[in-house]
C-alpha cells in the first residue's frame, strides 16, 4: 500500500511530496510540498499531520 510519492523535479532540482488518499490517488502534501529528499523523508517518518501513517 503506497502512502507517499516522491517525485524529482529536474527543472527546479528538488523533490515533490505527494500523499495518498483513501482511493489511492495522490495529492500534493501541502505542509511541505517540495524540498530536499532527506527533509521530505524525515517528514514522512515523523508524520506530524497524520497523513501517512494515520
């Protein structure tokens, strides 16, 4: 089950973070939509908005 999608945006040299909804569709994770890969992975792990791990 996918809970997050990380996409590299070459034009901006940064990563984009998406979160899955209950139907498996992805939307932009608005608290931290783009950034460095390590930062976004930390955000997924911490899950302060309970968006990834419930």
